[in-house]
């Protein structure tokens, strides 16, 4: 059973509006502790080093960490 993560990422293409649900690799969470670590790993693997900040090939990644507390209302 997975803890502290849903097991899926949503990938949204802002140019086309396409939304895709992608299953995550549980080993990434173990190796990089989720949140910042996994987002950096995804960015490292998928964005070439010559990509500039506002290139269409660049990614914007929003994540939370595995120990992020729930807000109290």
C-alpha cells in the first residue's frame, strides 16, 4: 500500500487543454521522498538542458511533499 501519495500525476498540456492521468513510479517516491525531489527528477529527465525559461518544451510542475500537513480550518 502506498502512503503519502496518490499514485498518479495529472499532466496538463496548456497549449491543447489535454489532461492525462499518469501512474507514478513508486521507486521515485522512495528514492527522492516525493514532492520537490520527484519534481526535480521529472524535470531533469524530460527537459533538455538547452531549453529556455519560456520555451513550449519547458515544464511547470506543482507538487507537495510527503510530509506536508493538511491545513486546519
